[in-house]
């Protein structure tokens, strides 16, 4: 089953856009610095690799303890590729907050330590997550729906490690 003419045109445009932005990215992140900076090319390449490595570690450290912890649920879809919950309950069952009292972490990760609220209200500015969390937690308790939160970032990492151990033993 092939693509229609409209789908082929859309695919072609998306592919051209992808190629353009990849070329643009490598031009400004790699080629221009090599041409204008007084550093060897290998040092610039090394710095770019380090940049991506550090960014990846930070992203993993923020998102893994918010999703892959012992308390969160990993629902399986049925034969119709559906799950047995509505969207909001699914968000509450599959996400977890961490370090809700840490002002530094709240600032550093842009409110993403409030992952539950981030998932429930993706169009609301993160500065409101802290206040929203109190309302969401209370509402979840009223309706008997889970609301997951770890008190500190270290406890969230520990919880994530316990989950990895549990997954490794399964």
C-alpha cells in the first residue's frame, strides 16, 4: 500500500525541512565555530560531544524519576490498542512529582519536577504548577486516584533505581 500524491508531497516537504535544519544546525554548531574560533577542530568536536552528553544526562535525570518509578503504572493496551482509563487518570497513574519543596530545582528544571501537573496542564505556565499541585493532590485524594510524589530529588533517584532493579529481575 503506497502513499497518495498528497502524502508524498507532504513527506517530501517534511524531508526537505528535516535536511535543511540538520544542515543549518551543523553549520552553526560545528562549521562556523571551526572557521572563526582559535581552537583546533577536534576540541570543538569534543566540546559538542560533551554538550550533548551533559544535556542528555540532565534530561534523563529529570524525566526518568518522573516516569519510571515503583509507584507509577505501566498500563498495557487491549486488542483495540486502548487502555482502560480516561486521559487524566492515566496521567496521574503514570507520572510522579519530585522535590516539590525545592525552590532551586523548581527553577533549574523549569517546573518539570511537577511532572503530574505538567502532564495534566501542558498549556499552563510552569510558574503555576506549585499551586496547582495542591489542588490536584486534594482532588485525587477525594476521588481515590493515585497522586505520586517523592519528597526529594535523591529519593526520586533512589526510587528510579529500585524500579530499574525490579525491571531487571522481571
